């Protein structure tokens, strides 16, 4: 297919991701300051893609991460297994008091004019302790891996996590894997140790090894330190600013063949207009616009990335890849939690222009 990439046709793992595993505490529409109970969702930007590709799309996937040995770690490990994802852990003993911990993300769901609020407790996080040399990549990639993925959230956790990403990417490249990276720029995380300038320095070093980049124009500007173009977007659904930055991205990183992102106009917390676009090997592609009634918006972007990657791994046309990502991301916002509850048939029906009519 015309992505400009040679995607390995087989391997013991279709997809392996590297990143932090977290648990998200969700009190629903009640703000945390008034909450009396909450649901627990297992998540992680990088893990979500592996979970979505295994559970919805039926691929063989794995996650490389840190695991702290205490009940929260057990809870997370059980959910990883339940989603059908093979785990490769660097294990840490929890001391029963202050860690190392599995990070907690707190996020209410908001409602109407009240936006969701997200904050973290990543104190003494096990994943932030990961460093180059912690994983046996030959063992992880034994039998071949077709696709390797990581992201900007993991890169932002400490001064050593980017070295793990680069080490994993180089090992993946050596055995023929396609490499992707989701910029996922989070100002709160980078502000702890250097802010935008540090982020650009670290992420540009990582992106030298990347074939497929996921991120919107803000991610490209803040994560890569690329100035925005002169053109101004007419709306959040106007891809002209995003496409206007591609030349700057590929001039700096000419090996990149695909850059993709979601487009979202937020009318209220529960009503969004949703689309997606991609630049693939010199050509641009766009999904339709659709109106979303949002139940839980967290994870929609990872849902898009998983559908896009699935399309590319299965040799779909570039247009179809974007639509599969768009369709899966849209469906993911209708479920509680950060990972998929959709079936591949639902995604394909939606991508073909399906509707919410009852399926009998």
C-alpha cells in the first residue's frame, strides 16, 4: 500500500508498545472534591493501543512496562491479561509505604458546560525508574515483531525513560518493525523538569527513529518545537494548520512517512464534532465529520491510533486506515474507561458510514 513503508508481513507479535501502566479513578459526573465512590480503569497511553488492537481487532500484542508488586499492581496486571495483551515487565518490590508505585490518574467525567478535570499522583512511579538496559529486547522481539510503539507521556516521566524508548526503537528497527510514536504532549508532566525546551530536545531525539507520528498541531509545535504556520485555522475541524506544518516536520525528520491526528470541536462535554486526518507519503486523507454523544472522552485518541495502525497492519487503503481509526475512536468515547469495548464488525460498519440504528 502507498504509505511509503514496508510493513513486516509476519511476526510472533503484531504490535508491541512501551510505556507506563496506570490506574484511573473515575467518580463519574461527580467532581472529586465531592466524590464518595469511583470506578477504577486500567490505562496508559501506550498500553491502550496494545489493548485495543488485541481486544477489538484480534491482533497479537504485547506491552513493555514497569510493575510494582502490591495489590494495585496485581489489579493492573489482571486487566492487562484480561485484554489479551502479553506482558513484559521489569518488576519492582513495593515497600508497603511509599513505593515504587503504579501511577494514579484522577479524572471526573464532567457534564454539559462543565469540562472533565484531570490530575495525577505519579509520586515515586515505578515506570519513571526504567532505564536503558532494563529489558532484554532480543527476548521480547523473539519470533519477530511487526510494529513497535511508544509515546510522549512515557518520555516525559523522567530523564531515563527516553533512553529506554530509543533503545527499544533501535532494537525494533533492527528486526524489521515499523516504529510509531504518539507525541501526547502533556505540559504538566514536562513542566516538572524543563518544560517546552526540554520536551523538544528529548522528543526530537526519539523521533529520529520513527516512521509513523501521531499528534495534532499543538503536539507538533510544543513536542517538536516547530513553529506554527502563518495560516490560521477557521475551526478546530480545519486541518489546514496541521497539514501546513508537515513540510517542517519532514524537513527535520525526512524518514517519517505518516503523520496523523484526530480533529475535535467541543460544543459541550457530551457533544463533540469528530473527524481525523492523515498525511501519508506525500498525500493527505480525511475522514468525514460526525456528531458524538460522548460518555467518556478519555482514550479516544488512542482509539484512533489503534484503528489507524490496524488498517496499516492489514494492508487497507490509506483512506480506509483513517476511517478505521476515526470509527474506532468515535466508538471508544461511548464506553466507560480508556480501552475498547467495541467489536471489529462495529468499527468496520461505522467506518463505512454506519449509523446508530439497532443491529438485529
